[in-house]
């Protein structure tokens, strides 16, 4: 695994204009992804995960503004013009969305969707692109790949379409793949297979991965580090195992208690955390989770808790973090 950071996001703010006022969708997020590493981003629906991913890609709507810094391979992406970003999309950073129905072109056969980007970005010949397309379908575990190359997206099952989406994203050999809730629309068993596939490919290709999900259970086993987002800010950031086994933020702890494990998802009722996200246009001045937090005091209402890192590189933005169990994290 090569050393150093591929992506460095520093104090990113992404504000969007709306009839209700300015939505502070991302409001001061700092995180990084090393070369060849996988970062999970988790948080309830509406916490700003997708906007953060789109801000990193430079895919924000015109009525929005991004400030802070997004450095990719040492280059500041927020300063780039549309044309320069287009050079990066697909080739250096690729994205997989929740709904392959919207990302795949319904009237274009699978083969052309796979070869188009390769021919444009990598400049390979038609026959080279075709043979790479076949290999990609094999790599993402699509059975009978020759036949699938000639298929249209609607002729494939949801799981197969999502595999094809991943193959399209991998076609130009990106350094970073951003997968935004890539399996939410799928059946539980297929979800697991697709996530295992993403992790295997990420490790084999030594690619970096940002895996976004509302489910910490899903993400923890498939990533090296996890960032927990709440109401546009980071609540917690650390090694996936540490965050999962020893959550320090009261929100992370509540999130884990509220989400059933993937195996039980079908049967258990979703036990959501009481209360709801604060207003994204007028967030409270203090900790954004305070109104829902069992440990909140007056301190939490007065100012935003800073992100404080522990010796084990596990950072938490909470005035009353969950107690660390003695010794366990030290020296890890
Ligand atoms: N195009 C948009 N215009 C206005 N508000 C938006 C837009 N996209 C997202 N938002 C708002 O930004 C916040 C974060 O949304 P999002 O990033 O989609 O959350 P998540 O992906 O974590 O579910 C939400 O309050 C959402 O309503
Ligand atoms: Mg989202």
C-alpha cells in the first residue's frame, strides 16, 4: 500500500440556496483518505453525506457555494474549472450511486456503457476496450458475461445492474471510487455480496474507496476508517473497529443501538433515535445533537464541541463522550 493521503478535505462547507433559506448541508467537515484505503461515511438520512460527496466531486448545483479545501493528489479541486473537473471525473474519481436505473443509460447496451469512457479517457482501441469490458464483468462477478455485454440495463436484475454500475465506474481505473449508498436498493443477501465485492476490488486494485451508508453495521467491516456525520458536521472519526466497538460520540452510540444488524433488518422494526435532525437552515449554536442526546448539559447548548483526537487517532466532537473502556484502545 502506498503511503500518504490521496484525498484531503479540510473545513469543507457546502451551502445550497432553497426557498426555505440557505441549507447548510455540509458545515465544516475535515477528513482524509490514504492511497489504497477505504473510508466509511455514515449518518442518518439528511445528515449531508451525499452533498459532501458531490462537493468533493465538484458536482454541486449552480445555486450552491463550497468553501474550505478539497485536495486530491495534491491538487485543489474547489479551484478547478468545469473542463478541468471533467478530466478528473471517471478517470481519477468515479462514483456509484444508490439507483443504477438512473445512472445507466436505458437505451444503450452494457458493452457500450463500459467501453465509451475507456475509449475517451484511456484512448484504447475498440477491440482492446471490448476485451477489457468482458474482463470487468468477470471481475465484478457477472455470470455469462458475453451475453450480458449485449444486454440492455432493464434486462438485468437489480443486483446485476449494480455490478454493471461498479464495472462502469472501474472502467477507467479511478484512484478513488465514491460509492453513495450503493446497495440500499438491493435485497439483504445481494447487499452483502455487492459490499464484499467492492471491498475485494478496492484491496486488489489498491484503489481508495469512500463508502457512504446510513448503516454503521454495514460499513464497519468493509472499511479501514469511519467518519460519522450528523447534521452537516462530523461527530466522530477513527479506525472502523474502534468506532464500531467503542463508539465515543453519544450519537454514534445511539445510532448503533438503533440500527439492527443486516441479518435482522428484514424482521426487526427500525428502532430510530428519538427526535429528529435540527433545521438545516438554522442549526442550533451548540452541539447539533444536544436536543436528542441523553448526556446533554447546558455546556452543549452554548458552543460547538471541537473535534478532539485521542492517542489512538480516534477523534470525537462531544463534550461528554462515552467513557473509553480502560486500556483497550491504548497501543492499538
Ligand atoms: N439540491 C438541494 N437543494 C436543497 N437542499 C438540499 C439539496 N440536496 C440536499 N439538500 C439538503 O441538504 C441536507 C443534506 O442532504 P444529503 O446530503 O442528501 O443527506 P444524506 O445523503 O446524508 O441523506 C438535507 O437537509 C437535504 O434536504
Ligand atoms: Mg444520501
